[in-house]
C-alpha cells in the first residue's frame, strides 16, 4: 500500500519491538513489545509511573527511544532521519489535560491543524469541523472558547481536533483521568464509537469496564515492562501474574 | 513593573508638591541677592516654549527611536534565546545578560566612542550625529530587556501547548507563531510599556553626550540667564514635572493593562 515502506494492512499498523527508553540514568521502558493491527483497539493499563505515557509518546516521536524499534505503517520511528511531521499527520494524540488552544474557539481549535499544517481549503475544513462537532455531540459550542467549556466538553473538542487531521491511529493518554465522574462517560462513548467505526486506537486508561467492553487486547505494564497481556476476558478473569492480580484487585 | 507601579501609585498632589518646591525654593535665597524668585520664575516662563518644543520633544523622539530599534532587536534576541540551536541560544542569553546588567551610561559612552562620526555606504557618506548614537546606546539595554520580556512570556505558556501542537504535526516555527506567541503577546505589553517609561526617564543621560535634549537646553537657558543659582530648582523642577506629566498616564495605563491581562488565562 505504502510505496516507501511496502506496508500492507495485514501487517501490524503499529509495531513496537524491544523498546528501551531512559531519561538520563532512569530507565523507564525496559524492552516493551506490542503489535496493533489496523482497526484494533488496545488498552494499556498499569500503576502510575510504570511508563505508559512515555511509551505512547514514543509512538508519535514526542519522546525518542534509545533502543529497539517502533514502526507505524511500516515507517521506522527510531530513525534519526525520520520526518516527524509526516509521522504525526498519521498519528493523532489526545492528552489527559486536553491542551486545547485557549485563544481559539472550539471550531477554530479543530480547524487549525488541517488549515495551517495540511494547507487544506478553510471552507472545506470548516464543513468537516462542523461535522466533527456533531459527531462528538457538541452542537452549539462551536464558538465557545475552551475556558467556557466543561472538562468533558473540552476533551471531546480535543478528540475532534485530532480527528480533523484524518489520522490512521489515535493515541489516548488517560483522557478521562482529569474529568468528573459524570463526564467520563460522555468521553468514553465518543471513543467507543470511534473504535466501532474501525479507528485504530491505543489507549492508556484506568477505566476497566470500558477496557473490557471495547478493547481487543489489553496490556498490563509495571516498571517499564509488559507483565501480561491478552484479550479482555482472559486478562480480567484469568490473570496469571501476581502483579496483575494485585493491581486488578486494587482497582476493581 | 516596579517603576510603573510606583509612578502610578503616586498621589494626585505629587505635581502640586513639585510645583510648591519650585516656588518655595527661591524664597530661602531671596534675601541675599537682587535676583528674586519672581525673576527666576519669569526666566523659566520665558524659556518654557523653547524647552518644550526644542528640548522635551527631542527626548520623546529619542525615546521613540530607541524603543523602536530596541524592540525589534530585542524581539529577535528573545526568540534566539529560545532557539533549539545551543550556540544561538547561549550567544543570545549571553548578549541579553551582558546588556541588561551594564550601566546605561557606560553603554552610551561605548557607543559614542565606538561608532564613527560618519559611515560610508556604497560610496555615500552618511553622517552619524551624536543623537543617533544616543538612540543606539539607549536601544541596547532596551533590546536586552525586551529580549527577557519575550523569553519570559514565551516560557510562561505551558509546555503542554507545545506538545499539543507538535502532536498535530505543527513545525516548531508554526507552533511558535500560530500557537504560542498569540497566547502570550498581550502579556508582553505591560512590561514592555514599563520599559518605555524607564527609557523615557533615562533620556536625560544623553545630555552627557552633548545631545540637545531637555536637560542640556535647560542648562543652556540658565547660562543664558546669567547662571543665577536661584534658577536651578525652578528649571530642574520643571524638567521633573514634564517627565512626570508624560510618564504618569503611561504608568497608569500599564498598570490597568497588567490587571486586565492578569485576569485572563
Ligand atoms: N520528561 C521526563 N524527564 C524525566 N523523567 C520522566 C519524564 N517523563 C516521565 N519521567 C519518568 O518516567 C517514569 C514513567 O512516567 P510515565 O510514563 O509518565 O508513567 P505513567 O504514564 O505510567 O504514569 C516516571 O518515573 C517519571 O517520573
Ligand atoms: Mg501517564
């Protein structure tokens, strides 16, 4: 499919092999491997500080890695000549703190990257942005600034903002962790809808019910390694590793 | 912001106090000489239009030019301070600190002595008058301080904003110009205006270079009126009053803008 890399959709869309990452002396990822197929939804769970954020930030090259390989649609990310901007056009990312642009309205937030980065026609982008607003069920909020929206609403704008780039993969880093319990659901519903539409999703989350229902595969990380992984039913009902069991017993 | 806050916080009767000083001072000396307080005030009023139009106006012009040049150079230096290239960044940091922490008068003298009195551009001889050197000399510390204002404002934007734009495939330059600077531009205005007030009050330094601004001309006017010591306080008091009258509204405006922009974000 892809002329440069010969990647075809039957190969993993995102593939990590033995990824090592250190911040100075501190080794945060100690050999993480994971394959995500096109259309799959993968959840990464694990205690705080185990390197989940660090790992997904490596996928869109916000963090560089010291050793190992990450490919996105066959494109090697751990490559000094990597065109990061081209990679990031394919990989959308949503953050825990939404990080909307506070000086732009909801609609402008969504339109900004396609217009400025992809240089698409603003009129056409606006039509699409309005559709995305509808998709995340925020009709009427187009002209509101982020400061005027609730956390859950801001997070849905952030999701729409990412989707406006028409990415092939979406990364979600604890996107509901900063939200009130009542608004968590509205964001999760949006993500579930995306996953059902066939978007390839990699989520870091503490929402076990959601993970069980939506994920195709679950990875449990602890201190920079993947301790255990498997399909949701096996993972939740039949965890083998004592660290997984302990974590699940605390959180469920 | 200290200067603006102090000036803006002065009570309404400050100019009255300065005036009172101007009027009261000659009384103490009046007994001794024939040159009275009325004479001194008469001299001041006679010279006043000249002092304002030929003197203070020139201070204002110098401050405009120095601020304009200092702002442009400072904006570039400030952006260089956040460059990803370590050589550029360190050089810009060094220049900023060097010019920020040097006495203004020393910078003025260095520029005065270092610059030639004329330069040749494509065979055309362009004279460099002393007032132009004074503008450059004053623009240097302004440049360094504007550089810090820009750096501080850019760094006051959370790094999460950089990451969010990077994740949307914005380049660093696009992020800076489209996302970061629009968010912090307003925050730069009050400190920038504060530096303008400081600069304006520093323009009398140029009199030491022989530039014909308010203080130089006041001195010349006093000489023209036979240098009576009774003239000193009225003339310099008048100069002070003028600077106050010019800087006070700016200071008030600065403080109100600072409040306004502090509420947002
Ligand atoms: N930029 C950084 N510099 C230094 N240490 C970092 C940085 N980012 C994360 N870390 C460290 O890496 C470890 C893993 O962090 P993180 O990936 O955020 O964990 P998680 O998302 O699983 O809670 C933590 O010990 C954290 O302190
Ligand atoms: Mg995290």
